[in-house]
């Protein structure tokens, strides 16, 4: 059976932050992707995202409310006044990945958890590696705070945006906790 289903069209925008360039992709109602990218990698990142999600991504030609929302929230986050994001999110992933990202979202601003703590809080104490892999697949940097996960021994561990950015984000939050 042949279907004529057309891929969904999404909007993309890249912008500068204190930690470098970020790429945001959204539809009219929710944010699908927010990640750190090097300017020369933007085309490759968009192509990879399109394949993963069966979407068509176009550069925003006029302001898209969701992208404008996340940009404004990031400005407030980086100036230390925003502690919780409210931009609507669209999560593409398995049920386990989505549950993992939801658990990440529960970690309070300025606090950290280990992969083991996160697995235990999900009632999956033996799933540390699966939790780590799901965290690594997170497509919404900062707003879904995978930077708040550290190793059990207190070391930073990895971060898709780079360990230097992770360290900066954690220090930034610690300095702005009320």
C-alpha cells in the first residue's frame, strides 16, 4: 500500500549564546531540537536530524513563536534569572528514552544526580548504562538538563556539548541558586 504522507516541515534557527552557537528546530507548537553546534556543522546536523525524524527542515524566514520563546528563555537562563524552562517540547524517542528525559527534567536547578541515582529514581537500579545511553540521545540541551548528571564518584563524565560546557553550566547554576 502506497501512502502519500508528506514529511512534516519544521523550522530551524541558529543563534549565539555565551557557550557558542546553538541550533533550534521546531514546529509551530513545540521545540524538537536544541543543541550546541559548530557553525560549519549546521548543515550536517540538520541533514542527520531530518533522516532521524522523517522531516523537512527549513531556515525560518519569519519569527517562529516556539523558537523565539526558547531564545528568550535561554537569555534569561544565561543571565541567571530563569531556573525552569516552559517552552513546549516535542520528544522523539522510545518510551524508555522519554521516561529518562522526564526524570532529567525533575532534577532541580543547581543540583546534580549520578546515573545510578537517576536509574534508581526510575525504579530501574540495574539500568545505569541504558540511562546513560538515553541521556546521550537527549535532543534538547539545557532545557532537559542532562548536564546535571555526573558520575557516581563525583566527576563530571561526558556531555554531548562538551565537558567544558557542562562544567560552565553547573558552575553557572551553582552561582545563581537562591
